[in-house]
């Protein structure tokens, strides 16, 4: 069975500082990896995804994540955060042979302070 | 192209009543997934449907919960005889074909009094 672990429930950081949100997964077969962002009282927005190919994927708003197969990780990073990045971030995995249903981590709340 | 739509956005029910949550997938999308987010938790998969078919309901509670996606109209998640533990945010996601990327709606926040 698959599982996703987000070790940090909350990450406080000052504006313009770098941040890394950690995600580890366990699966015996190949998976697809995703980061979703949820702003207060809203739905989830896809931030970025890894399906295949280059292990480094980027979003349009400066986030990036690197798939590391040996460490079964998909950490999310941003070199300089903004106040507007304050949100809940969810890491998720899915498998083609499991109807592509998403298995989510428990989430990391990013709190950006001025 | 409108995104995934869910209604109502907020729903209040008393214990024992029925809750009906609706999801209209994005245009051209024929696959629908339902997820539940309990307070302070991540999302948990409930059910995966295609038009007129339930494909995977491994995450659905065995009793009181049902889902459908008719040939015409939105997908419906139905909760009978609601209890306080059903209070949660229910999210619908859709995809165009059986593929890896899902697009989420804004959710329905159910409060059971």
C-alpha cells in the first residue's frame, strides 16, 4: 500500500527567506507525484507534478520539487517566499493501476511572516 | 472553460437528515473523484466514478454513503442519516480521461448539528 508522509505540520518562515517542505512516500511500484496548495476555505490547486522524465519540476510561481527515487522523496522548495504563499500544502501520490486515486499526506501549513 | 463546480458550498444539516452534494466536472471530463477532508487532516479518497459506473468505492463508508454519476447531470454524493462525525469538507475532482491529473472543485463544507 502507498503512503505519504509530510513530517512538518507547520513551517513558519520570514518573507523573502527560502523554504523547503518535505514529502516522503512509500510504494513498491512507480507512482506519480503531486503538490497541491489550498488557500483558506478554498479547494485544492495543482502546484506541480512529476510524471516522468526530468526529476526537477517547476511551477509558474517559483516553486520547484525534485523527485528522488532512492530516497523516495519529493520535497518542495522556493528560494524566496512571499506573504501570499501562506497556505496549506499537500503532497500526494497516485498509481496508474490504482485508478489514479490520490493518496495525500497530512499537509504542511506554510506561514510566511513579514 | 469553467472549472469544477460544487454546490452547495456550505450545507448545514441536523443529525438524522440527508445531505446531497453535487459536483459538475469540467467540460469534457468524464471521470469524477470524491474526497473527504476532516478537520485538521488531509484529504481521503472516497469514490471514483465514470458516467453511469462506479469504478472504485474502496474509500466509501459501508453504510449511509452512496454516489452516482448519471449520464446527464452532475455527480451526486449522498449521505443518509447524517451524524456529527460526517462534518467535513467534501471535494470533488475531475479528469478528462483516465489520467493522472485531477482538477479540484471548491468543496462543500458540511456541518452536522
